[in-house]
C-alpha cells in the first residue's frame, strides 16, 4: 500500500488519515531536499527512473513501502539501496527457511525464484527480482 497525500490550494496537503502535511518524518524532509529533479513523483509506477531517478532518501522510502506491502511475509535481515543503479536489495539469512521466504516474496510480487550458480562459502544464490515503482528490487539469500 502506498500512501499519497491530497494537495490543497496553498500547496499544503493532508494524508489519507487526515494528518496534516506539516507532520513529516526526517526521511521525508531529506528525500525532498536531495531529489535531483524538480518534481519527481516517486509514487507513480510509470515513472522512468533513468530519466527521473530517486535520491537515496527516495529509495529508502520506496524500500519502506515494499516492506509495508510485505507485512505478512518473512522479513529480511539486511536492506540496502543504490541511487546510482536505482536498486533496492533485501538480504535474507542463510537458513533453509529463507528459501521458503523467497518463494512467498515471489508469489506476492509476481516474480520467479532464480537459482544461480554463484557459490559463496559453499552456498548457492537464490533470488527474486522485480520492478517496484521503477526501481529494480532483488530479494536474495545464499543458502
């Protein structure tokens, strides 16, 4: 679920729950200060991120939205993002349960589970890749 605010005539807005726009998080403020384009609409799934990239703050908010949408799914142990590549990654632990977790993520986000030959300390890379509002997202584990 993505929350968007309703704009008012004075440029202020309210969130769907009626909370005024003036109540903003530090991440919201940082994202708006660091955006590289005049008015990026990060909540629009049709935005081409190569033309209108998100700042690292914007990607952080997008990662939070992915986790919010994945509320009923197993949680990753690590999250990272790159504004250069417009990528977000979620790393799961090396336990066998991570395999099942990645299958659940694939079902929810409409992706397939890939098993790659990349071996790390005797473990195989298992990953789920999808695009989320223009950013490349990968959930993965070395199992």
